[in-house]
C-alpha cells in the first residue's frame, strides 16, 4: 500500500470515528426525555390507574374536628377517599373495615396513607358524629362534611355519585362503593372498585406508588 493510500485510509477511518462520536454525543446530550412507562394494568383486581392524575376542584369543607378542610389538606401524603355516611347499614362499615385491614398490611417501607370518609349525608353527619365514627377505625381515619352541593361536586370529581331517598321517614343514601386514591399532589391517581380485598388493595398501592415514584417523582413524595 502506497504512502498516499495509507494516508487516505487513515483519514477516512478518523472521519468515521468522528462522525460516530458525534452521533453518540447527539443522542446523549440532545435527545429528548424518555417516554414515561404506562400506568400499571391492575384490572384483574378491579383497580384503574390514570396515566395522568386528575386534578380535583377547589372546595371548602369541615373535618371531623370542626376545622376547615380544603385541597391543601390532601397534599403531602397519599389518601384513600371514600364517599359514604355514618348511618349506612352495610356498604360503609364493610368498606371502612377493608381500609383498616389494608392499613395493617402496608409495610413500613411504603408511605403510610390517610383515609378519608366524605359524607353523603351532611344533614346528620356533624363533625362530632364523624369523629366518633372514623375514630373507631384508627388515628389515620378522617371525615369531611359541609354543604351538600360542595360534597356532590367533590364526589363527582372522584367518580362517585350519591342519591337521597326517604323510606318510611328514614333517610337512605344510595352511593358509589369505590375508593379513590389521591396522590401527595392532591390529584386522583386511581380508582379501586369493589369487591375490596385488603391484600389486593395493599398490592395495588405498592405498585402505584413505585410507578409514580419512577414516572412522576414529585407526585410520589409524602
């Protein structure tokens, strides 16, 4: 091989290396952010996870201690929210018991959520009555009451509805039976439909938290 040919080959090799290096550098320093991992599919345990958490409306309610309860009180921690009422004869006691069992199954290395009963019967569910009711289930259980229209709007934003009807002068409330999982940004992250199995709820929470931490780190903090 002549000297000029060797020089030409060397120059071509250097150019290939340079071009290759520029491609790698471009991919490393100028590539856009990776697409987020899709939300976990948990339909086999009756759980739907939103790829993009849903914002909740502004509201002014009262908690079980008689203090103001606003969207800010949903921030900084995970919350399992449930729409029901203290005089509920069947669905609510079973749902609250499932949440209490779920709470006992969550390991210490996961964020410890709070549990919120949003009343569908504000006429009877005073803060004092809510305090006595939720207190039975644990220190992390809370209640919220207030104007009926505000409660309906909040329930609607959580995918829940309730209807009042009188039966022999007694007020009964037909209402949704699912749980709404709210992330530490105060957004609805998932809906958990009945039947509620505490083991499945605890497993779903772990998977949702891990996915949120990897894809929406700000919303996973608590």
